[in-house]
């Protein structure tokens, strides 16, 4: 004779398993049946999920809740999805308490929860609260989470979020003995001490290039001697970019939530700035590793990716950037996962003209010039070089210039012009019903419609394309760049001056020697 589990001994609740940015729904089923006492978790759990039974058991004992001498089985359905992470602790504990009759089953069943349990019953913040809140909102479920995740999850605004400091607080909430207040969305204030472009002495042409790059999200390559200010310029680029819109902040924060970077009680409207070292591996830059996690290019989504000492990166790493730069997303394909992450970033690359860095210095030029520079910059392939809209030579700064007072427009002034240009682009694309956000996204018929120059500009562009052997990609990038320059000038059409300036930035990579 087989004894079936009574309906009273069955309970379920909901949580999520993460596959990239997608939160896959998981039903947590708990059955308390007769048989040899034990506590089993099934449904393709990893080591961290399997260890949840010890954390849950000890946490309940610390709260003076004794488990019965019966068999406890927890099933994570569907069973074919890998379950990773410690955030399954809380839903397992809630399903078990509902199966024991301590919590009302209907309240537990209508909730989606995630959180890690400490041995004393406290709730520990976990990764992925933002995608989990979106999933809860789509399913019309309330979200239960640790206090440290409340401000982040509530920012979605699609569902009530109840954040508790301990499992005991959640028990009191679900039994209506001490209801919790819904969590309030949190937003991290911008750092008021942003670096200003006026602090950079000289380099007015480089500052102009930074403004154009920021206005249209155009990729920029700077080549110059050591100490010429390339890193200073790049570090000040976030200060002239407009704040993230609500949609962009949500996109970016979802990636950061899965990477554990939202640890300040909310999300930020400041655009991300990532500057990985040139010894970083391919999974670190592009994404991958255990669980196919996002890489630096995805963490820089809607922000800036600064690659200093650009030729020093491994050739394989550099070549993997070609496809993400064009498409704005990257697929991380591994044996056990195929995950797509967005990566629309502004790439700023900096390089010395040669290995010793003295190619431009007549007093200290190495004996291998110009072969030294050709070999060094030759590490950057032609197709990758073709993807930079702006190529800029950054000359060394004279010692006499360092004693001069700050000059040029401040970052706030430049940021106002950039924001105005971005608003013009947003209005234009909205009127045309296009999905593009900035000029760098325009292509095909859309690019022809917004960036076709006048007759003089067209003649100059065709002449330059023939003389300098521009590729089709290079030709279109000049048009996008000229459209951005025209937007900064407040012009409705692309004219000869805009084409001329765009070609000037396009052709300079390294000094001819």
C-alpha cells in the first residue's frame, strides 16, 4: 500500500532562475509526507541550492520552529532548468512553513520571493532583485525580498515589494500580525565631485572630439605620447554625458543587478564608466565564465568603455569587439548556456604611437622609428580601426602650459550642449518612428534621410572617399559624424563645414612618418 501525501501537507510558492538577463519562473513545491525523516531538494539544484536545506533547518531552529519527524521534499519546477545561487533559501523556507501550516498557503502561493538565509534567520541581500521584480510584475505577484534589495526592486514600480530584515518579520507580515510597509524605490545621488574638462590644459581639439563623441555616441581613438592627457580626457567624459533616462537606467541596472554592482541602496542615473586593465581575459571583457556572466562591454551598456594601452590587449580580445560594436549586443555561447547581453557603449581607446612612446618626440625618438610605430599600431586590425568614428592625435603638453589657469568651457557647459544635441536627435528619430536613439545608431534608409549633405558637402565627401579609399563603413561613419556636428551647431541640414570636420577626424590615426 502506498500512502499519498495529504493535500494539507503540500504547498508551493514562486521564485526565479537567471539565464542572462532573463528571469525564468520557478515553482517551489514542498511536500511533508510520512516515511523516513529527511530533507531533500530536487529539480537540478547546484551546490549552493543543495546547501539551502541546512541553512533553512538551522534558521528555523534558531526561531524555535521544530521540523516534524517526517520526510520533507522540495521540488524546483521545471526540473530541466539549472538552479544556481543562494536566493532559493527564502522561497524554500516559505514553502516549507506553508506546508507545515505556519503560513497561509494562499498568501505564500501568490508571492514571488528571493533571498539568502543566515543561520540566525536574518535575510541576506542577493543578486538579481531587479529582474525578479520585473518578473513578479508581469505575473501580478508581490515580491518578498531582503531589506538590502528593497530599494532596488521597488524602483521597477510594477508590483508591491515587501522587504524584510529577517524571516521572522516575513512570517509576521504574511500572518498579518505585523504587516510590512511597501519598500520605497531608491536612487543613488550623483557624485558632486565630478572631474571637469577645464582642468585639462590645452588639448582644445581633443576636447572638441570628446564633445562630438558624447553627443552622438561615436567611438574615439586617441593616439599620443605618454603624459599627453589621454587618460585625463577619458576620465572626464562621463561628466559631459546626459543622465540615464528611466528606460536606460532600468536596462543598465538589470545587468549591474546580476553582477552584484547595485550595493548602495538603489540604482543610479549616472552613466557607467568601465576601464578594464589590458591584461583582462576575453570572458572578462566580452562575458562568459561560470554561468555566462556579463563582461565589461555589457557592464558599460549605455555608458563609456575606456580601453587604455589599446594595442596591448590580446589580439583575440580586440577582434571580439568588432561584432558588438556594430550590433549593440553580444551572444555569450557556452556548452551549457547561450545568453545575449546588450552592449551599446561608447568606446574610448587610447594608445601610445609606438612601444617606447617617443615616436613623436624629436629629442628622444628611438632608433627603430618609423618601423617601431608601424609594428605597434599594426596590432590593431584594419576592420577594427575602421569602426572608430573619430581618430585623434593628442600632442604632448608643453611645461609652460601646465602653469596656465584653467581654460576652455567647463564640463557643465559642454554637457548642456551635448544634452541639447541628444534632445534634437531623440525628437528627430521619434518623429520618423525609428528605434535609433543617437546618430551612431542610424543606418540604411534612415541615415540617408537624416544625413544626406548638400551639393558641396556631397562633392567633398565623394572626393575624400575616392582619394583616401574609404570603405563603405567608413563612408557611412563620416555621414553619422557630420550629422552630429550639425546637431551641435544647430543646423537642420549637413553642410560642407560639417563634412570637412568629420573627414578631418576620420583620417587621422597616427602621424605619417
